[in-house]
């Protein structure tokens, strides 16, 4: 297995036998080869890569590609608590609302955070890269004789390296990881075994000494981000990985009160080159896939087997048996039913005569029921009016009366009110008219009683009684002889 880190202007490779190689002499030739608008064609870039691999003794085969943090975009998403098999669709839907680019133009995978039983939400870390850029990387490597099997990113592989060096009892505690490759630094935070924050930067030098202010600011920002996600929590350990600098190590040790562990490639794989621990971390992925993503084969919903064909077969067989049983019962009862038809027809004639005699009383009874059904209790009518009244910040009533009616009007409301403007009065009357009230026009006058509500108006509205339900005409059933 070959593991290759594809940076903007350099390549690094690690073979399964433990040899690691860093490209230094062909960086200029490979600069920009991961961009779709590169000045080099895929074939030209592949030729440079193949020559370099032949030079360092790496043959053809399957390869895992590690992309640096700055080559991808990460985003933390908050989702409703849902089963793992529903997360892929939910993540894509939520990611589409958070990015300005179309998801069709991006390769996306995500890392789910460990869920707690009492939590009502799920959190995931999405990792995206331009699909055209990823396609070019794959095309260059395939043309160079390498079969790309997996595409991941360095914060996850370095985190896997740290995880492999940490006791099981300590793996779920908040951990800060500082990964350095010369002047390039990646900062990541693990919490409860999940990657919750990651960022990268380039440190400048002043007289061969790194300017630590950007690093200090990013560490502070990352700790604040952790506090937002997991309140009242503190960093338990800090791991300094890669090419170590004495001043950075001293700053980290002081910042985290001596809770600093240093890790480099020599401690894990003798003979390997420091600064490329991300390659070693990728080689450590085995059964433990907690921190694994694959931009080439992202997480997808697990499709359940389609059993509809078997359901149809089983349903058809059951239906056939039911039809046979039903036909036997039907044949047995047919004769008995035919014998009863004549008696039932005779009974029907008697019942038709009785219904015809009671028809006038039935119609009168139904009319009374319809009239009663159209009545509404006065309190209910008042509620209908009250829900349509605006707040007292616009108008109010000093007097409201209502009187039940026995005509087509169910209830009559009268009252005296005061409003801020005549428009408030007109809006109220229009709203009442639109909601089933009959409004009789009343003049408005100026009033000095309440300076804040200078418009006085009278209310005279009527709630119309619902019309009784129309009844279909009663028809006399036909007798057995068809008359």
C-alpha cells in the first residue's frame, strides 16, 4: 500500500515497508498540478510524478491520498437526532443550505460526532473539496500508474496517530493537536473522540524566529470554539506533532501548564522523516474508523434490500387461497340467500308503506334540528367578535352591548369606541365584514375625552345566523314489484 500526501507545491510518499520520501527537487515542476486550470496537462503532470516515483523506488499500485487542511473546507453542522443511516441525506440537505456552491460541484464526506442518548441533536464535521480539482488529482495519479483507493485529509490522519499513542481511558477527553511542517501549522481539537475543530496557517519568521502571535490567536479561537460546542470544558492534553521548534514547544508547555506531549515520526517509525506524521497516521487506520473519511467514496444511506417482489408473490398466493375459501362459502350460502329474497322483498313493501306515512313528521323534525343546529351561544358569538379586535394600542371600547336575535341575525353588537386614527376604525370594520359580520356604517367624530385616542366611533354589527343545511327531497323507495 502506498500513501501519498498531495500538497499545493510538494508531494510526500510513504510505503508500507516504512520508507518515507519527500519531494524537494521537483516541487517547481509539480506546482499547481492539483488545479484544473494548471498550465500542465494531465499527461505532463503524470510524467513528472512517475519519474519522481521511479527515482525514489516506488512502483505502481494502490494509493491512499492525504490532502492538507488548506486543500479542503470543513464545516460543523447541527442536525436533529436521527439514526446513522439517515445522516447522509440530512447532511447533504443541510450542507446545500450552508454553501454558495452547488453540491454537484463538490466532493463531500462527513465525520459524525459521538451522540449521547440524552441529546436532542447530532453534530457532524463536513469535509468538501472542489470536484474538478479532486478529479484532476485522481487522473494524474492514475496516469502515473497509481490506483487511488481513498482520499482523506491530514487533520484526521494526525488525529488518528495521536489516538493510537493515547490510552483508551484518555481518548474521549478534550485534546489539542498542533501539527507542524516547517512553517506550516495545523491546529485540531478532539472532544469525546470526535474532531470538532481544525485550522491551518503559515508562520512567518523574524530573524529565523517564528512569529507566534498567529499561533496564539488561533489556539485561543479554537478553545473558544470548543467552549461553544461543549461548555465548561477545558483542554486536558496538548500534543505537539511534527517538526518541533523550541520556542513553540515552550509556549505550548506554558499555555497548557506542562500538559504537553511531543510526538514525531522517529518515535513511531524509525528512519521516517519528521513533519510527515500525517502519512504515518493514514497507515494506522485499521478497524478503528472513528476518524476516517473518504472523499472518493463518501458515506451514503445504506439501501435496504427490495423485498417488494416477494411481498407481491406472497400476497398473490394468500389472495388466491382467500378467493377459493370465499367461493366455497359463497356457493354454500347462495341458495339460502335466494330463499330469503322473497321474504325480504315482502318486508320491504311493508316498510315502504310505513315510511311514506311518517314522511311529514320526519321532515318537520329535521327542520327543527337544523334550526337548533344554526343557533350559537351568545358567549361563542362574543368570542368570534373578540378574536377579530385589534390590541388596545390601536383602539378600545368604553361600552359594548350584545343582544341575541330571532331573525336571520343571530346576535347584534353595539358599542362606543375610541381609536388613534380613522384608518384603525375602517380596518376594523373591513375585517369584521370579511369574517361574516354585517357592518352598518356609523359616522366617526373627533373627541377630546382621550387625547391619545381622538377618534370616537359607534359600533353596530350583526352576526348572521348560519343558513340551515339544505335537505335532499325524500323519495319513496320502490316496492318489490317496481311500482
